[in-house]
C-alpha cells in the first residue's frame, strides 16, 4: 500500500466531510487547488554535486505543479487579540509535503507568527517582485521562500511596516579534540609516559542561529522595502552541505536587500529589487502589463563564492508569462523561461516552456 496516497485520500475525505460543518461554524477556511500541466525542459547535465558535466537533456512531462490543500482559521480571543493557525500541504504526485504550518497571535501590538511560512526577508524584498507562477529565484543571491524553525514579529502602521524573524534550530554541534593530557601508567616493572587526546565534547549552538530584519515605507502608490539577513556561524545558509534552508546564500556574509514596487507608467506596472552579499550582487526587474509579465533576474558571482566553480560569472534568468482566466475558479498560466549560467558552454543553460491548468476545488 502506498502510504502517501492513502494518507492523502483519507485527509481529503476528512476535510471534505468537515467542510460544511466548518463553514456553518464560520471558524475555518478549507481550500484546495489542483495545478496540472505540461512542460518541456532543456537543461545541462550535472553530477551528484550539481556540477555541469557537459551535454544537455531535453524532456517533456505532464505533472502536478504544486497542487495543494489546506485549512486556516482565526479566533477572537477578546481584549483586541486574535489567534490564528494554518496548515497547507503540497500534494504533487506521490509527495505529501508541508508548505505552511503556522500558529500565532495578532492585535494592536502587531503580529507574532511561529512555524513554517514566508518570513521577513521574503516579505520585504523578495515577495514584492515575486510575480511568476513557477520560475523565480534562479539567478538571485538569496531566494528566501518558505522557511521553518522561525518566530516572526511584524508591525504595520499606515505606510510604515517593520518585521523581524529569529531562527532557532536547536541542533548541537560537535567540537574536535582540542588538546591532549599527560598520563603515567605502570605495566609490570615498566613505567610508561605518554599522552592521550581529550574526548570531543558536544556543545549547544547559539540560541538564535539567524536573524532577518525588514522595514518598508509607503511612497504614494509605491513601496520601498529593506531587509537584512544575518548568519551566526557557518551552519546556516552560505550554500554548505548542511544548510537548513532552500536557496541558501553563497558565502558567510550577511545579505542586504532592497525593493521598490508599485511604479506605474500608464498601463504598465514596474518593480525592482537588489541584493548584495560580500562581492556578489543580484538584480530583479518585474514588469506587468495586464495579464502578461516579464521577469528578469541578473546575478553577478565572484570567483571565490561558495559553489561557484567557473570563476567570475553573470547569470541571467528571464521569464515571460501570461495568465489566461477561463472562468470562475479556473485559469491557465503559460511561461517561457531561459537561464544563462554563463559557464562558457551553452549546453549548461536551461530553457523551459510550460502551460498549467489551475482549478480551485474548494
């Protein structure tokens, strides 16, 4: 028996049965969205470490693109406070993964959120220009999407907003033997002098492993946002093998981001974002015209950047998309995506064409 499929079937049946009751009670919002389409991907071949090996592969596939279902609710706690929670699952193919798992309290004091969701760095400098349905973050210094192990605080007051997130992983790290001690031993008539290594000890990490701080200001119809992502030690981000976050950064240095969105030029809406980490930089341009969008990412990597094996390079990702509304709860989105990895070999680049049908079940 396929446990994932069985669990999914039982969960869907339970949620569907509970929907009328929840709706009548007015305490929960149950939702589901199916997103299935076809794409053709032409990309460079890589080894197990992600290094390009030469040559390319082209293939077409019909698949689910982050179909999901979830439940969320809010409860008036009195004294001007509201409690809230949310669970959302990614149900692609045989996978059954958690997209959001949050709980929190909000009121006049602001909003406190714990769990897995979009936190401060995404909310202030990534999310405002994150237009594509699928293709984004491929040439960006830090694409910080949904992350876990965090507690966030956010305060909004008119045109001003402030947020901070603290990540606490609770892991332990081992320290190697740092010294040796002398010893004396007696064996028969012999006295033996020697040394032995001090056993390695396990020490707790810092209480806070990483911080994200963000602020934004309203400028008429525009919004200017800033965010800083800091790392404590080398176990977070920086592209290491034991990184706890997808889209981890490329070095041990802090990441600074800025965004400016809501720029209107007639029927065209513009948004821009910039990120900097040590000697690496990233730039995003987001252009929307009606249901069409053009999304451009440019990333300049220094030869010393972690994970960069080809020297100085400028990566460029371009997404051209269009969203077609077919009727109530139904739409199709199309995307043409191109990624130039700037490795000197065109076989290492990626080109994707896709069309996905999205229908909201609940």
